[in-house]
C-alpha cells in the first residue's frame, strides 16, 4: 500500500496506529507528493542531467533573469522596481505558482510575465536545474506511461488529508490513481480547493465523516463536536451551553500566553493525557516559537518543534561582521565583533590567517535545510527508490571516514558533504561543476545524511586529532611555542580584553592605512616607554602588550587587506569567489557559509552589485541556524504550524494567537500577479486556476478547521490582550466569536468574548507574573511569586516566617534580598558601601592608605561628591568602557585635552625661542607660532579621533583657535607674571609631554598625603613668588571666594602646597588659581592665596579622607545632584540620594565629618 500524506510524519503516525491493532504493516510505503515525485522522476532527471533546485537557487535564477531583461529594457511594468532586492524572491514565488498551475508563456501575455517566464525556463535549461514543477511533471509523465515500472506504481493508494493546490499535482495523482487497483482519499472540512482537484481525479461523490459522538441527540453533543460540525456553517442551531472541552482564554502578551498554555498542558498531563497526545498549532510560528520554547522549558515539558528551533549562527555572523567591517571602512568595533564570536581559524607559522583554498576545493553542497522536499529521501521508508536506475547512472558516493585533501578542517566538510576526494586515500578532488553533476545527479545523495556524516568525521577527528592519524601541525611561531601562548586559542584571538584595549589605545577606527599607521605608532610609543621605565613590573607589562600587539597585527592586517572596499562593485560570480576565499581564511568551520554561497551560484553572471546588496542577501541566510527536531517525538508535546495538523489527531489541542492580524492573518493581493489578472487567466485556462484573495480567505478558515478537527477531547484557544512590542491592546479575532457561535448556537459580542477570555485565563494577570494560587505555578519562580502575592493580603502576624524558605533554597537570592533590605535600614551596613569589612578586605585596603600610596587631586575631589565614588574610582579603578569609534563632535574632555596640549607645546616653543614672557610687541609672532602648533595638534587629534563630519570638526578647531588667540592676548597684557614651567609633573609614569624640572617621585605633604599629578602652568612674579595654575575649559563652577569648595576643588591649594616641596628652598609660593581659559568660562580667574586658612582647609580635607580610609568607611553618601551624571549610577542604582537623605542615620562619625567637609568654603 502507498500512503500519501501532507507530511511523512502524519503517514507514519497512521501506520503506527494501525500496527498497534494489526501488529504488522509490511509493504506500506509512506511518502509525500514531493517525495513521490522525486522517486518517479529520478531516472528522467539523471538521463537529462538535471539537478533539483531549492528556493534560494530559483531566487538566484530570477535575479539573473531580471538583470538580463532589465539590460534589454524588456521588464515592462517591473522596470521601476528592477533594482529592489525583494523582486527576485517575489518573482520566484509567482513563477513557481504559475508553472505548478501548468501555465505557459502564452497564458501570461497580459501580465508582462510571459518574457520573464520564457527567460526563466531558458535559465533553468542552461543551468541544468529542475524546479518543483518540472520534477512533478516528469513524475506524472512516468506514471502515465503504461510501459514504465516502479515499485510505487500500481499499489492500493491512500491519500491522507493531502493538500492538492495545483494542476500539475492533480495530474500526477490522477495518473497514480489510474494505475492503482484501489484508492481512497480523505480531505479535511473546509479544504474546498483540494476537494475540487480530488473531484476531478476520482469522479465520485464525497462521503461525509462525522466525528465520534456527533450522532448524539441535539443538545447532548459536546462543545468540541458542535464546533467541529458547525464551524463557519450558517445554519441555525439550537442554543447550547459551552462545555469544558472547549476553552478560550487571554493573557497579557504572547509570552504570558505561552506560559498559560504550558500551565494547562501540565493540568492535562495530571489528568492522564500523555504529552505526545497534545499539540500546539501555530498560525504565526515565527512570533510564537521563542516564547513557547521558554515557557515549555520552564514548565519542564519535553517538546517536539516540527520546524526545528532557531539558534544564532556564529559562523555566519562572523562573516557578516567582517562584511559590515568592510562596509564601514574597516571599522575596528566591527572587527572586534568578528573576533569575539570565536570563529578565528588556526594561524600559520607566521601568525597570519591560513591561505584561501583553491576554487575547486571550496564547493560544498547546500545545507540540509536549503534542499527542497523533492530531494529528500523518506528516512522511514523501506523502499529502494533507486531500484530501477540505469547501471550507467554513475557511482554512488557513500559515507566514509578516510580520505584527505588539504587541512583537517577542510577535509571535515568535504567528507561530510560527499564531495571532494575519492573514498580512496589521496584521491583528487573534483571541480565544482563535476562535483555538482556527479554528486547531485546521483540519487544516492538523497540517502546521505550530511549532518550524520559530519558528526562521524568530527568524532573521528576529536578522538585522533586527524582522520589519518597524522600529527597536528603546530602553527605557532617558535617564541610562542616556547611560552605556550599561541595567538589563537579555540577560535579566539589571544587575550580579548588586552587586544580590545590595544584597539582603544591605538585609536584604530577605520581604514587600512589608518590601521597600519596607528598600530605602528602605538608600537613605537610602547618601545619608547620601554626604554624609559625602570621597574621590572612595568617592563613585563609593556613586553606583554607588544606581544599581543604583534599577534593582532599579524592576523588582522592580512585579513583586512582581503576585505572589499565600501564602494566596490562586481558580478555575483566575482563576489561568490571572493567571499568563498574569505570564508576559508577567516572562519574555523566555513562549510555552512560555503554551502549558502554554492546555492547562489546561478546568480554568477548578474551584476554589478555592491557590498550592501551582498550583505542584504546573505544576512537572511547567515544570521540564524535552524536546529532540526529530534528524529522521534514520543513523549514530547508537538509544536508545529497549523498545516501540520493534516492527517493527525490529538487528545488536547492548543491554538494560541487568535488575535487580529495574527489569526486570521491579513489577506493581501499577490504583488506580481494581481487578482484581476488572475481571473483573466482563469477565463482562458479554467483548468489551471490561480489563487485569488477569496482563496486566501478560505485558506485562513481552513487553518482553523484543521486545528479544531485535530482535537479529540479538548480544544484550548487563546489570544494576547496586549501587543508588548507596540505597547497597545490587541483586538481578539472574530474567529473567537465564530468558535463560540458554533459551540453555543448564538453569536456573542466582542465585549462578552473579552470578558469570558479574561475569566478563562484567570492565572494570567497583567500586574503580577504568577498565578493566584501557588499550586498552579509552572516553575519555582512562579510558585514563589504567587506565594509572596498571597502574603501581601494577609495580616502581618500571620505571615511572619512564611517565606523564609526562600533564603535557604537559593543562597544567591538570599544574599541579594538581604543586601537590598539592608540598604534601606536606617543604620549603616556593609550593603551601603565599604563599611566594617572582613579582616581580609581591611588588610587589602591598607595598600591604599595615604601612607602606602599616592593619589591625584582629581581622585581626592571625588570623595566630597561621594565617598563610595572615590572608592570605585581610586581603589577599584573602575571606568566606563572605551569604544574605538569615530566622533561626531568633540566632547568636553577631548576639547580640554586638545587645549592643554596646544598650550603646552606653544609655551615650550616660545620658551625655547626666548620669546617669554609674551609682550604686546611679540604678540603677532606668538600668534603665528600658536597657529602652527595648533595645526599640528589638531592634525594629531583628528587622526586619533577620526571625526565623522569634517565641517563639525573644522568648526570646533576654529572655536579653539579663537579661544587660544584671546588667551595669548590676555597673557601679553599681564606684565606681573612670567611662565616658567609647563606640565610640571610629580609621581607620574614617564611622560614625554612634561616639564624638564618634573620629579618622578610623589610629593609628600605635611598633612600626610602623598600626591601625584601635573601642574599645567607655574608662573613667577616680579618679586620672585610663584603660583600654580590649573586650566579649565568649561563653564565657571567655583565661587571666586572659595578655597576648597566643600572638597570639590582641590587642585589650586594642593598644587600650591606641592610647589613648596618641589621648588628650590626659600621660594615663596603665592597662590594657586583656576583659569577658565576659554570663552565658555569667560576667561575667568579664581585665585586662591596660600595662607593659613587655605592650609587648614587642605589639612581638614586630607584628614577627613584619611580617616575614612583608615576606618574602612567609604560609604555611598552622595552630595545633592552628584548622582545625576555619575559614571557609577549603574552600580549603585537610582535611589541613593533618596535613601541617604531620608532613611539613613546622621549620627555616624564619618557622615558628620563629611557634612562638615562639604560646608568648607
């Protein structure tokens, strides 16, 4: 017997049901129409040298057709959209439909598709490809031939809910039935299109089959039976009450809806329904699949997703990241994204990427998911579909573990695909065209399991290191082999944190020349630092960075040189060749990428196309990877599109997504062939009707028929009340009204439907993600939330200790809850920052006391804003992550750095030329020198920051130039002070931009603090006194009468105290000052005299900070407004000011001293 089903699995389940009663079903063959056509058409395909083509290949052919017709101006009404990337896909669908309907070019003369169809068929012939229509047509020819013999012909035939939508399918089935001694067909209610075709095949009246129990007296039939009998039936029926075998519910969003489905599935299992007797049928699988995966996982329900599950494809994404890197002018951030995906191949002995494989070695068959149904062998069939093949059809490649060609990873994908080297060791690999003909024309490849072969080869490699037992090649450089630190480890370039920091430090933003220049410049800078440092620790650090830099450069630069340029255009053939070579150089396992590229081979002559179009086409295939479902689904809940319900039945069926635009989906006319043209074609060819909008509406109704008809005991339909993506309410589908009408015999209103659905989904509440009763929870998280919610409504004395179990079942939750609770206690605890730490932490903090290490005045200023900020900044050294990217405009920090560097260089130059101090007479020369210096500094900053908008950058530099010119003018008018030192540093690592009188050791002040830093400017008065100046480039934020401004402005006083230590003995230090040297600050000076009051204020600030460190009390006590722009807001949260201001005790000594400090002027 031959059983034809809508899916092989449906036919298998029927056979299993029969076997459970009859004990045997020998000689029963289960196929789909596509696989039947492949079996019958195989000899003709082999004889003609044709290869079945997948949809991607047909889209590629359509792209070639469009390109050719567009060049000749023969596209007609499609000319305006000829360059749109979606046109090939739309045309491929329409042409497939027309060819399956048996239409020729003459039937399409009114549609401008006649020339497209003729060109498409010519391309099919030239490429030796066969689409689904041709495969079915060849199969029908063989079935009609009375002389043709095949094990599938002449058998009793059962067509199990078979969808028959096209004339060619009808003709094949008619020929099959004509040779069958007995034939039976079933068709689901509502499938009028298939019924019409089956009428023409059988020519006998239909017999209506009623569901079991439908013969019961009126009013006693179950609601499920009434729905199955009355759905979309306008006949008046006696009103009935809705039974519990039909249930409708709603939930707030698709995710919560899936959770409710899982909850009901658990209840069904509790009443004895096996999971494999339950099914979830989806009308919008892409929208629900991920939510169902998560909900069923949480509920512990094993699931069988018929369409598989989608996972990110790291290999494809790595290639796309490289192409995006190329499109963005070799963006460093995109290259870092490629490296982070872990697909870096093993490098050569020189540290470079491996060489690209030859063109003949790169061909890989398409992924299994891309192969059309007509090419797939029925894995459950015991029939030898190749029994009648000619003996000279060619060799049949079989799975093998031997053979080697090129590297181990290349051999892995060649052997897994059944191409490349012969089974004999050392056999030569064939060219792409030969591999395609010899492998794809041979029907035995239909029996190969590419995934299985890949698994075998990978297992062999994992066990022995190489398929032939050859020793693995050590691709490391000698010095790397010695220190056991190869540049690539498990597909990841060495030390991701370090190389990312290298990209940031070197300011590698984009452009190959810039990559080379910036990496070389960074190396030179490191080598200069290496000659100047003295500490062993610093030497090791710089040498390690140089090693990482060398590994990154050796790998990255050759690969970047291979990437296409943003404006590059070429034919698809050139692109495919180039991308194939790139994939073998840049990816550890490029086989899937090469398979996708092989599928695009028919587009080779199309072009030119640019890089962006290539990325668009590849992104749809390479972003995600489809994981096939398990071979067996016993014990698993079935999840599939509604079409998979054909020929199947389950005790419990769930149908989520019954909302407008989800189910039914919005019906739209086909854009290539509008309904009016389709009706005209039907008038000419009534035997080959095409689908119109009426048929699409009927198809939506059929989907509901299929889902309802698959239920034997219980039907649960649901819809989401809220569109979570759009944050708006959803409207339930009118199909919900139809279900209630069929079940109850009356049509309710939408308001009643919404109310009853909300009552039916009582566990799904929008305000709390848990059921009302803890025993209804699907997992521990829901149980805990449900229990806590019940405690909120009980008297406190009845709830004490009820939820204490949460602290014992999860130590992480216990720690988090205790930590959060303690932060809102009135007393200060360890949750409020560094406070009363463990002895080990206190010991570690001793390395950060004023006696043990130095601090910068900038770090000390953070203490007044918030002691915990000071702790994170100065002790933990946390800082925002830097990203190497182009800037649109200078931020205040970058602007300040540019101004400081320009001022330093111009003052040093003028001093070296003997032109200091600046006078009105030398002002013009000083301005000329300023312009020259600023041009050089701006060029360096431009090279480092790579501004994205030239005009914005030029305007910013012009603004800086105007400010510095004004600064020069004001300096020339000041005859009291003479500049003597610039960037006078103390206690800092070796810096090339520093004054020659700088000191390497930190400065120890009398107050006990050791300082490090750099004074922007030191000036000397006519009387010999000196003062320290700190440049500011922003707005004035300090009162002119302030000294330390509550501890937030420490540079003037501390720098003045530093000058007392570093200047020659007897030098009078007059003051420190803040100089707002730009127009934003109005060129304001804030002088702070170094008198007893200033010394006392500095001593109090230092004492307060020192006491907090010594007492290990660095708590989160922010000043007003300090959290608004704090870099550590993500660490502390948004409520620190509220928590400290209203809840925390004020009698803590450290808080009292901090508040006293903030009151200092």
